[in-house]
């Protein structure tokens, strides 16, 4: 983790993942992902391209999505599921995924208690 956001632990972007555990089940309506907003950070790190969203403690089908290569706006993905854990698995990046460190400024969750 970085003070400015989240960055991969090593220089192999496509093998990284980040998981979030919630204290109890929540109904997750959508998730907002944001690349680094500051140009210095945006240019320093590779950008995540394709990723998979997994729901490890449920039978929900994984979701796949593509993150736009921009630092001008946030991007959201509808989830609409009752969950207690969610994992984001990086599948590719815009540069060389085997030779680059990538990251995000922020991941925000929007939902409610069940």
C-alpha cells in the first residue's frame, strides 16, 4: 500500500490482486475505481487494463471489466450483490504487464447493510 493509493507489491502487474473483507454481509450496489489523479503518479505507474472481480465466499459468477486509461474521471461498475468479501484480480495492464508496477488512487464501495 502507498500513502497516495494502492500499488502492486512488485513489478508484475498482471498477477496481483487486492481483497476486501467486510465485517458482515452487505448489499454492494456498485464500486468506483479511480486511477491516480495527480499527473506525476499517473505517469509513474502503469495503468490496470483488464481485471476480474471475484466473490470468494459466494457462488456468484466472477465479473470482468476494463478500466479506462484516464485520470480525469472515476469509473464505476454495478455489482448489486449481497457479499462479505470481494477480490479484484488484475488480468492485464496498458504497458508491459510483466515488467511494470501498477496501481489505483482509490476504490470506493457503495451499498447498504442487509
